C-alpha cells in the first residue's frame, strides 16, 4: 500500500466514524422528542 492509498484509507475511516455516531445521536434525539411529545399529549388529557 503506497502513501496516497494509506492516506485515503485513513481519511475514509476518520470520516466514517463521526457519521455513524451522528446517525445514532440523531435517532436518540428523535426518540427523545417523540417521548416528550407523547408525555405532553398525555398530560394535556389529564389536566
């Protein structure tokens, strides 16, 4: 593996890790928002 191929591979790995983390974070925030919306809906029915 020459220097350019090694560098390209390192860049690809470095870019792939935050993307996977961002996808997980996005789903977590979506779940938190859905939970908050459901709680607000339930609370509005009981008040």
